[in-house]
C-alpha cells in the first residue's frame, strides 16, 4: 500500500512472495540440507580444481586436461576439441602437435554441438551410442566416453572427451552436478588463460622477426625442461649469432642489418620441426630449443643450419645480395645423467654453457659449431 505521503509502508509484503525466514530458520535449513556424492570423485575434483587454478598459460592448461586429468581420474585417455574459427588458438598453442589426435581445433562449432542436446550438458556414452564413432576414434580399448561441453555465455567453445575402458564410473544426479561444475570451471580457466596469453604474447614476441624475444625464450626453456624431465627425454639448446654483424651493420646501415636478421631467422625457422622453438635473444643472436634431441642429433641439426646459412644469398630487394655466416654454440641436457629439481637454475646454466660454446666458435674464426657439456650434477 502507498501512504498519504507517497511512500511505501515498511511492513508491506509483496503479494504471492514466500514468507521471509528468520536467521534461526535459515541456519536450521542450511544444517538440515545435504547432498550425497561419490567421495572419490569429489576429492579428485577438488584436487583437479587446484591444478586448474594454478595453470599459468594455455600450454599448462592443455597439459592438465590431456595428460594429468585422465591419470588423475584413472581414465584411459582424453581428447579435447576446441572452437577456433579465426586460428587464434593455432597461433597461441606452442607444440600442440605433440598431442596428436588428442587435440583438435575446429573452425565450425557444429561438429561439437551435434554431440550434445539443444542445451549442452555432460553425457556418458555407452558402447551402443552412435556418437562413440565420432569421439576418441583414434584410441584403442575405449568402451565408454564421458563428454564435457565447454561453454562461454551459452556458446560452445570446446568439448572434452574422457575415455573409459569399463563402466566403473557411476554418474548419479549429484555426480552429474559435480562434473558439470568441473566443466564450468575448465571453461572459465580456459577463457582466462587464452585472454592472458593473447596479451602476454605481445610482450613475448620480437617485433622484427615475430619469434620469441629473450623474455619469451626464458619462459619457453623453463617449460621445455619441465616437459623433458617428465618425458625423460633429452633437450638441446643451440645459440647462434651472425658473424661480423657489427661490420655489416656499420657498412650497410640499420635497415639492411635488420633485413638480414629477419631473413636469417625466416630461413632457420623453415628448417625447424613443429615442436622446435626459436627466439631472438639480442640484435644478432638467436636461440633454438630442440626437444627430444641428444648430442648427435643436435649437432646434425646445428651443422645443417650453419651450412644452410653459409649458402644462403640474402636479397635486400634493392639489387644487393648479402651473404653471411653464423657461429653456433650447443649444449644438451640428459635427465638421466643430470637429474634436476630447480628448473629455472638449470635453464640459466644451459643458456650460459651454450653461450660459452658460441664464444669458442667465434674465437676460432666463426662459421662453425662448438659443443659444450654440463660439467656438474644439478640438484
């Protein structure tokens, strides 16, 4: 009711509204309401949420979803489809090829939407479900599949598929709500790391060559050392510098000097595998990370690149042809020989040892590769 002064009465109640509860009634109601949920699933979900929140970038999140998560829940395998109509994720994801068919980028969201009902929600596929022929089809020994839609404001941005060998996963109403909550958590973390990485990418790239800068290299090498340790595989670092670059720079000028650096970087990049990484450390110095490479393969790759640059004629576009050479320093880390727990310290040591080898190559006249080894046990 409105009183004579045009204001609402303090005691007026909205017609049809439920009666207001007292603080005591609210407390009793909260204490009496409970949900029964699978304890193992609940604990594992809690632990995984902590892992997701600690993911600092897209690579770390992919590692959790495709490697850690199936192990964490004792699933057989995981597969992630992501909606990438403008190839933004393709540019942001470093070394995605290592996941093979487990990571798929789709430019059409329909292929994901047709796996679900009109309102996407988690679903457990049985062996007789026709959708089993669409997901995890490259995996062996998978009889059941748990599908988790990843959405943003109701829009499909991805689909996570977890493969099971048997029907041990019992999904009741409470478990379904728990897994749906986890899917929402994954979607939010995914959106967050992509946004951060899009911003970070601008500060980690060298504007001239569009490869990583020194800051990006330091981040890349720390991540690759951690990955090499988990996989128990060697990692090789090559640091190379254009010989007599100061003379070239002084004689031909800044524009030609930068043009040579750009063309040399492009030439070397064309020889790299999809899992290799490259960075520009300074004006004329480049670095390469070669995962899964021991000393022999690392030397072969370094020698091939050195030889390729020696025979590479750089056309400056104005009628002049410049020819340059590079000196290379190399170091390889073998996890079995040099176990390490301090990844940043090992990264700095590898960079220092490779730089020392580069200096030896330059002292011997340049246009050569020199190998140095880690001489102390890293603990």
